[in-house]
C-alpha cells in the first residue's frame, strides 16, 4: 500500500530565502511548504517564519516550533508532537507532517541515518515486503532543487520525531 500527497516542495537554498538563513532554514522551509498545502493563501514566507518560529544558526528545536507555530496559527489549529502512527493517520487524512531527523540530541552518532539533523515534510508512506518506507520532500541543497526522497523507517526510527498540524 502506498499513500503520497501531491505537495509542491521548495529548496531552503532558494533565492527568496535570506542567504544568512539558508544553511539552517530546513525547519521554516518545511513549515512554509506544509502551510502552503494546508491553506489557500498563507501570508508567511520562509524568512518571516525563520524569525517567528525562533530558528537559529544551528536549526529549529521541536518544542520551539510547536509553541511558536501554535501561536502563529491560533486556536483554530492543533500543532502537536505525534507518534509515527498518528503521523501516518495524518497522511491518510490528506495532511503532511513535519518530520525531524536528529542524531545530535538523540545521541545516535554511530549509526548511519538518512540525515544528521534536518526537518522535512513527510508526504507519504509505503509498506513493501513488510518494510515501512517514508516519503519525504527534501528541502534541497546548495545546487539542488527540492526533491522527493524515500527513506526506510527502520534505519531512521531512533532519530525521528513528528509534528502534526491539523485544523480543530
């Protein structure tokens, strides 16, 4: 079974993103992409989200993203940490999820993961041969556009966390 949302990605290295933010703009870019999918006309861009969400040169902490995005979206939205099961239910309901890879604060430096420290929109999943694959929209690189990537959950589960953004 495969579920994949048709979501327009964006590179955190886009010319529209402040060059001083680009290396650590994966969190705000992820939220920008998700908000553009969930709302018809979001008035926020990556640069304003970078500041409002509290991003830093080393990235965006999950607790800060949740607190500040909830403040930004207001009482009509739920912004919460969620489990893998809840994240997949969000995908089934047609809503992408913010997903974070974090080797550093989970102390998982010895194993190889798809990313060391990176936020991406989770846009789908597939079960194939009893293996769960997560479909993400990577936020690009210095000379690379945003692209869809597939990662094995089993190889990354120790460093993953999820944030759902859902209307009440």
